[in-house]
C-alpha cells in the first residue's frame, strides 16, 4: 500500500502554467486535497462490502451506504466551501498504472501513459458537493421508501456503486478514467432501472437506457481517442496546455470532429434531443434512483464533460465552431420534451421530461459559452429536481400509484410533501427569489450576451437570439406543466382509493432539507451581489474564461418572471378551480399537437421502425439460422459422438469391470470360507497349530 | 560337566506339558500343564547356567523371574477360570468357544 502511494506523483499547476485565462491563484490545498482520492474510493469499496457483508450488518446495508455518502457529503462540502469562500484549491494527484501502446505526434513516438488519479478543483469540488449532499439526502430517504423490498441490500449496493461511479467520473484527471467512471455509472444505472426486473417493461427500460447510452458512448470513445492520440496524452491538463498554446497543433486539425464526437457522448448521458428517449423510460426504477439520476449523478455527466473540456470548446482555433450544434440541440431539448410533459399522466414522467428540458438549458448555456451559467443551473437543478422526485416518491408511497389521475387533493393529507413540492415547483418555474430564478436568468442573460458577441460569424447572432426566445418559451412551458402537476396532484378532490397519509419523518426530513437548498442555492451567485459560485467553479486547471454577468439584466429577468407567472396563472385557470371537472379539463385536446405529444414526436417509433426492427429482423433471422444449423449441428454432433463413445464404455463396464469385481469378490469369499475352518473357537486346536507352526519353523531353521 | 541328562529331563517335562495342554479338557489342568512347561524351561536355564559357568549367574536369576511370573500368571489364570466357572458352571475348554466365528 505504501509503495503504491509512494509511486503517486503529485502535479501542481501554478497560475502561470495555465496561461492567461487563470484569474485565481491555485493553492495545493494540503492534506485535504491530497487525501481526496478517498472520495471516489470509499463509496466504490463500500458498494462491494455491502454486497458481501450487507445482509449481515444491522441495518441491512443501508447504514454502510449512508456512511459512505455522509463521508462524501462532508468532504465535498468542505472542499466546495473552500473553493467558494476560501483559497481556490487546484490539486491533481495520480498513481501511474503503466504505459500502454504508442502514439505518434509530429514524428515523435511516445508511450501512452495510463494513470488513476483525482482532481480537486472548483469544477470537481462542486460535483463532489452535489453528489455527496443530494446523494446523502436521497439515501436517507430511500431507507423508508425501499422498506420491505426483496432486494433491499442489493439495491443499496448498486445505489452506492452508482454514486461511486459518478465520483470516479468527476474526479478523473484524464479521459480514460472519465470513461471508466462513465461506464460504471451506465452499468449501475442499468442495474437500478431494472431493479424490478420481474416486470418485463422495467427490464426493457433498463436495456433501452443502456443501449441508447452505448450508442452515444461510441461518440465519446472516438472523441477521446482522437484527442488522446493527437495530443499524446489523455490528461486534461496536457490537453488544455495544447489548447492554450494556440492553433496549428495536430489537435487543431481534428478539433471540430473530436468536439462533435465528444458532444455525442454527452448527448447520450445528458439525454439531449433526440437521444433523450431513455430518460423517461428510466422512471421504471425506484423513485430514489430517479431522484439521484436526474439530479446529481447520471445526467449531469454530459454537462460535466463539456465543462471539463470547456476551453477546448471555447477556443477559436479549436472546437468553437461546433458550438452552434450544441446551441441547436440544447434549444430543441429544452423546448420539445417540455411540451410532452404537458400530456403525461405519470407524475414521474412529467418530472422526467422536465429534467430533459432543464438539461437542454444547461447545454444551451454551454453552447453559448457560458460555463458558469450552465454549471450553476446544474447546481440549483440538482436540489429542486431531487426535491421534486422525492416529493413525487412520497406521493406515490401514499397513493400506491404513479398516475396523477389517481391523486388530487393531497394538500390536506400530506402538508409537508405539499409545501416542499410547491417550493420545488416554484424554483423550477423560476419564481423570484428561489434558486431556479437565478440560474435560469443567468442562462438567459448569457444567451443575450452571446447574441451580441457570438463568435460564430455567419448567422451566429440570429441563432443565439432564437435560442433566447426558445429558452423564454421553454420557461413558459416549464411553469405551465409544473402548475398542472401541482394542481392535479395536490388540489381538487382525491381520485384514488383508500386514505392517503403523510410519509414518515425519514422521508419528510430530506424533503425539507432539499427544499432549503432549492430556495437558497441560487443566492450563491446573484449578479452584482454575490459571486461565490463563479469564484468556486472557475478555480480550475482547465481555465475556462467564460462570460459572467456583472449585473442583473432587468429586462430579461422581468420578462422571464412575467412569462412564468402568466403560465402559472393560465395553468391555475385551466386545472385548479373545479374539483369535479378538473380531470375533464385535463383531457382537453388540441387536434394536431396532442397526438404528436402523446406519441413523443414518434421518435421512439422512428427508432423502433427505422433502426431497431430492420437491424433486429435480419440479424434475428441470421442468428436463428446460425443457431439452428451451426450451433445445433455442433451440439448434435457432440451428442452423437458422446453416445457412440458411450457404447463401448458401457460394454467394457458391464463385461470387463463388473467381471473383474465379481471375480475378486468370489475369490475373497472362497478364501474366507477356507480360513473359517481354522477358526473353531477351540483353544486347544489353536495351541496345536501354534506348536505345529513352531515345530515347522524350528525344523526349517535346522534344515536350511 | 554333564548336561545331557538335564536336557533330556527338560525335554521330557516340556513334552509332558505340551501333551497336557493339548489333551486335557479341564481348564485348571491345562493351566497346570503350562506350569510343567515353565518348569522345563527353568531346568534348561539352570543347567546351561552351570554348564557355561556364567559369572553373573544370569540363568539362575532368570529362572527366579520365571517362577515369580508363573506365580502371578497362575493367580490371574485361576481367577479367570473361577469366574468362568461361576458364570457357566463349567470349566471345560472345549465348551469355551465364544470366539468362534
């Protein structure tokens, strides 16, 4: 163990090395940063410990899982606190694994260096904090939500693996480790989405999530290989050194396509249109999984990746030109799936489409060059979306149904859940002064700034302003569908069966804690007042140099707020007033739009008919033929050969071996019968034999 | 020094003992015959001790050991026979064939 860490190389990057972008002096952070390798390792090890010892532990694995998450939450809070309020820490530790393969850059051949490491800078500290704190509350909540589950311990093992995989991803100092964490998250999400695999639909959802992600991962692999081979290193700091060194490098020649490929990877994990289809289906998993997946761990990975590679996307010599793709995809993502949320009956699906739409906001901010705004929205979104999912879980727990047509009027039965859900919804809808308002406003302001200063010359201005309009329209849709969800769930009359009841303390306390976050998280970055978050996440090796608004853009803020309030008012008129007709009003139909939304723009059908079936059909037939004609033939041949071989063995067994045993047995029996004659029990006969034997021996001795 | 006479006496006594062991049916008499065989052996030991002129008189000492052990043996043997007789009212060795298979 000691030898392993003696081998660790610590790389400190001072401000002067990271080029002119770095505004903050990075400190090494001492023991706190050099021991940060514990952050991914503790949950990963704990996941395996739970598998082996969880069932025997007093709390059936829950205690171990919460212990690991508590550790991460505490460590992440301290690190992010220092990043925001204290000295910026910039630390990168690595353990060398070895050299694998070779790379050729400009005629020089060098070895590709593999290492396992950890980064402690603003970006990763922020992610440690979000994963740790949101994860901790979700884990606490999961105890009573999952109570009585048949695979209770296994659930916590894979849940811990899920969080641990994400921490491996965000702590990665190189693209290879990032891919390892990326795939760990993918595997864990597969296990968790398919947690109730007895239901075929759920296991299909798990496979769908895995396959869609895998398709996108091909992009990530290609992008990582292009970048790694052209730089000669997979380490982010090396890549950023090349980027900050200016154009004309091997990386610059492949930058556009490498950027596109990496973004395809990010599209899969961050559920960007049109690869978002797996996320709503991922609702098949238990609600705590949805909460963690949508808030902190899985879907943020793509945004994180773009954030980590941000200078690459922000540099005119490199992939800046492909950012218009990010803006277009992000705009589509923030608007179209939001509309689908309007026609969903399953409350978790409403929230899922809302997540897709919010991820679109984050991406569009990244595309507009607003690193801080994108990450800030990721940060606040983690709190209110986790809160909304846990609130939805609390409601589902009470009414035993996911459908809003079985809910209604729960405000009176579940006051804690209602108030916290309301705060989360308001925050998501961007109501002043909750967290969502500040982060969404910052994205809108960034889009407006990008419209004035967009670096892509041809049509860039129009594009950014279009994105701004779409984002404001998206804010309207967001407020509209959240009003609908709140009205149908908590107002009107109860439409389900039985008597709903408030959830236990174990579930309401995390709700309250997250509600506090959903209110206050935005105050870390009020334009012109506070800039803690900006200072925090900008203390990075990868020196982004983005635009951060110095003062509030009042025009935009007021517009967005008015749009949100208008949507809430409209939604209120539509869904609230009359409990008898509430459900009827919900089923109003707009002729063309409604079928389009219910069928999710036919994207799933498109994939099924155009990609899955044509591939699956011939392949299935080919595999069937192969199975029938080749594998069966092999199996039959082996069977026939075995049978043929068995016949002589049987004969040998019957005639040879059995006979040998019989003869041996008969001989033994005959010997026994003969020897019985001497065993008369008469002592004097024995004495005669002894004497006779003695005489014979003595005679023999004399004669010979 | 004459030795032949003692050896003939010993051999005769031993043969009598063997004959008694093999033919007597009463267990007490079988035991007595064993004692005859031991006496024959003692005669041989003492005779050879004198014949060879052993300085340590090993043969005579060994004869004393045999007499002592024979006494013990008779004690145990008679006790066993007595117990068998008490249990079975019979001391005939032909009937004591419980060890027969």
